[in-house]
């Protein structure tokens, strides 16, 4: 299953998803106000995903200074997100996409084989979206370690 890949200069697909507290977040609510760093990750409370979420959270003040919000999306449910957030004191906004509707729109789903069974998984990916809702960076298959700092530097280029 090879899904579409988004590219720089495209309009970011709009979506609404529930957060840890089951409040609906809409990407459109940021338009004209904030940049968004939208990152997709495979699973709450796993080593790489925890590292990535902690690194993004540690840079929260820096992203704030750039009028940017960091949003993490996985297929975990809201309760899983809430315990993940609380366990590590995460400041990133975590959104739940259990049916992978938004994951598919952003082209981050892929099929992998686990114990002879094919299953859908999320390819760790990050999108930097400017205040106008345009994709400024689309990165697929990123490494967790050091990624938040790399994205912060790219976000500094947004005017």
C-alpha cells in the first residue's frame, strides 16, 4: 500500500481530531494565527516516540516564540494519549486518529510485516505548516533523535 505523499507548496489537508481531553482540535483554527508543526508517530509510550515527544516538549518555549504549535498524531485513543502526556509531562498537543483517516490524507500509512502478518503502521513523518495553511516542509521516514531541533530550525525560516 503506497499512499500519496504531500509536497512543499501544497495546501495542508484540513482535519478535526480529538485531543487528550476529548476536545476537538481543528487545523483551520490556526489559520492566520499560528504555524503548525504536525508530526505523526507510531505509538504512545514506546522508546522512539517518547524520545521525540520529550524533545518537542523541551523546545516548547522556542516554538512559542515563533508563533508555532507542535501537534503529535497517532492512532492511539484519547485515554492512551492522556496517560502518555501525564507520565512524561508532555506539552505537545496529542491528537487521536484511531481510524487513520488523517494519517491517510497525509500519506503516512504503510504496510509492514510483523510475524508473517501484514499490518498498517505509521511512518514517522513531520509537516511544517505556515499561518496560511500551506506546507512549507514535508518529511517522511524521519529519525526521532534530534528531529525536534531540526524542525525548530526550519520553523525559524518562516516569516
